[in-house]
């Protein structure tokens, strides 16, 4: 998947991954994709809920070796 911007939020606890994601998303144009990597287990539900409430589309999420990866398309 081709991403426009990458956000490394590993090591950050809630709510910082959301705060950083919101800031990064503000720098994107509609239709561009933000890739986020976190280590906070809570980010699985937090980023999913945030993207839905913000009108963005969570394209994909996966977990690999304790790292949670998200791809969110800007509305």
C-alpha cells in the first residue's frame, strides 16, 4: 500500500498516538494515506474509533511483533 506520510508513535502511551495522528492527518490532502506504527495496545480501539468519528477510513490494521500498524485514508 502506498502511503503519503508515516507516523512513528512507538513507545507513546494514550492519548499521544491519537494526538500525533490528528496533527499528521491535518498535513494531508483528502484521499492521502497515513501509516501509523504504535506499541500501545489501547491504540487498536482508539485509532479505529478516532478514524470513524473523524470521518476518515481505516483501510487496514495489523499486528507484527508487538507493533500495531494502521493505514488511514483522509476523508
